[in-house]
């Protein structure tokens, strides 16, 4: 068998038949377009937290009351003898 015939035979075997093409189209199907659910933005607010030296929150203050939060931090540090710190934290809005 000459190589030309052998090559033609390989191409013939490799080509999908009409039945295979039809089966492929049936199994593929069509995809329906899906609308994405609307995502609500997560709104957050900043609050001041007075924390102990280990990072445990002792008291929380609204953002505008920074002076009161600093005063509470100093008072707790003086009264307990342990360091307390003030940190701003973002929390979800209610």
C-alpha cells in the first residue's frame, strides 16, 4: 500500500461521521443566559474601641466621640496599672 493511500485512509478514519457530528450537537445544547443577582454593598462604620493589653475590647465609642474614648483609655490605664490602647475598627452598620 503506497503512503498516499495510507494517508488518505488515516484522514478518512479520523474524520467524524455525520452521526457523530449530530450526536455532539445534541449533547452540547444551548445555554440560557443567566442574570447575576444584585449584590448589596456591605456598609460599614468606624468606631473607637478601648482595648486591654491583650487586645480584648473593653468599651466601644462612636467615631465622633474620640475625646471620650481617649479619656477612658487613660483612666483605665491609670486605675488598673496595665496598658490600654485605643483603636479604630470597622463594624457593619445596623
